[in-house]
C-alpha cells in the first residue's frame, strides 16, 4: 500500500504573492481547510509545505504556503503533485477504499477463477468504473456497484466480482 496519497496537483500560480491553483484529486476539496501541511513531490525530493491559506475558486483550491511569498518562489512547482500521509488522509467508511490501494489488486470471478488485475479506477458522475486488464489480453470496464463487486480482501489483495451479462461480449 502507498504511504502517501495524492490530494491535488499544482496547475499554475495565482497572483504575485506565492499562491498556487491546485486541481484537487480528492473527493472532498473542502478538506484542504483542515490540512496543516502537504507533501510536494518535486520529482527529485519530497518537501513538506505548511499551508498558510486556503481559498476556493471554481473547481480549484487556491493554496498559500508558508515561506513562499513571491510568484518566483513557487513558479517552478507548476505541474507537481501534492500528497498527504495516511495519518492525514480522510477516514474511510465501511467498504470504501483509496484508489491507490485498489490499483494492482487481483480480480476473481464468483467461482474463484482468476480474471486479471485492476489497472485503473475511472471516476464518473454516477459510480466509479474499474478498468481491469484480463488475463487473455482484453480489457473489462466493470461498474463499481454492489451487484458487480462481491467482496474485497485488502490483506490478500483480491477482489471477487460478478460480470453482468453483456459486459464481456464481443
């Protein structure tokens, strides 16, 4: 399991005083109000940044970090990702999982037959969709709904699924 969970990505600077526009990759952008710090992945190192201010603009979060008071201080971090530790992550409800933890989980059918690996989770308006790389080289897009996801065992890294009629037809 990942130690760090992505909460956003810096898209661009905002104004001249060191603020940045962040595209949130978390379900609840308002959670930035409660965060005291984030971890910036520069590509070469991971830096802990203390959050000094939070505003919201359209689908973006505007963040101000302590010690970054000029556009020139922060501009080099455009396009970089922001993370939190598991301790600072949102608390999950029963039968909820972080996407990062689901990626790579083994997929089995209801008869315990191995099907493949979960490669990605596509977030849609109604429900998530699991992108599964099947053993035969094909791809299955499986809705993440109760009728399809029968059981998830994070310890064994297995998911048991039921494929609805028509999802695997040629």
